[in-house]
């Protein structure tokens, strides 16, 4: 399945148009037909590293690695927007006249915190794991709370940089829900940091991506809803 670019822009947004992060073509996805190729490549890698892939301890390693990598790369060629399902129309409370004022609406943030994920660093092909906090100020649509967690996990199933995972989640929310504003914060541990800098093995990498109208009072509402890490 190929990605379907969407161009809806939230009302009031004056940001320059951003280039979407490209999705790999579906033909590049490591589907079941490629399992044998992946296993052969793992055997070759082991041999190149000086191992004997025929020794008993490594005999099933290629198929285990193939299964693990196929799952970790499963999002390639898929638009993560699919995980969001159908947006829910946002019925604003019109019982009080002040609710029609933009200043009131700007305080109505929704946050889903502490969504666990695992992904692969595209520079080293080793895991980075952690949690994602998502907050947005809705305009016309809401996302199902479980659907937002599903979006994070679907967006994570490909090799990438942490910065791009946050952008992918934020841009998908903008495209599908057309909210006033979005904030995505990711807190993660990177195995490659632990390998290369053992003294920093518990270092947390925090990235924040914002989209839409993120000046006051939207920013206050987003940060208040998302809270400290
Ligand atoms: Zn890395």
C-alpha cells in the first residue's frame, strides 16, 4: 500500500508547508517472500564477522533474526494514518456563550501520555525504546485514545531517527485530525549510545516536535496537559 498524502491544514496555521517524510515503496517492505533472503544475509553477516553459522548455538539464529526484523520493519510502505481509523467529530460544548471564543477553545487540550514503543535506530540497526507523550488541541475531529497509541506503535515499526518518529506522529495527526496544534514528546534510551558510550548507557534522549499554532495560549494548554517527563 502506498502512502496517501493529505494536504488539509488546520485553521489559523501560518507555518510554511513542510515536506512530508517519505514512505518507502511497498516493494521494499521485507514481506514473507524475503524471509529466505534475510536468513541468508544473516548467515553471511555471521560468517563475515568470523562466526560459524552452522554451529549448534547459531543454527536457528538466522530465522529468529528474520522474524524479529520483519516485525520491526513491518511499517515500511504503510501509511501510519491507517492506525488512526476514522476521526471522531468534535462536538464542542455550546452551553455557554464563552465556549465559542477561540481563547476558550485553545485551552481544550487532549493528552495521551506514556505510550510505550520500540523502534530501530537507522544508523546502527539497534533498538531505541521508551515512551511517547502526545497532546493536541482539537478543532473539528478527535482521535480515539487507543488509536493514538496504535499510531505511535505503527509509526515506530521501521528504522528511523527518534526525531523523525516524533515528526511522523505529529504530521499524521495534523493530516488526519486537522487539530489547532500538536505536541509530541519522546523519551528514549538508545542501545547504540550504550554500546559506544557505556558511561551514558542510561542517558535519556528527549525530543519534542510541535505543529500548528503553538504560541500562547495553545502552548500553555499543550504543555500543561502533557506534564513533566
Ligand atoms: Zn544509533
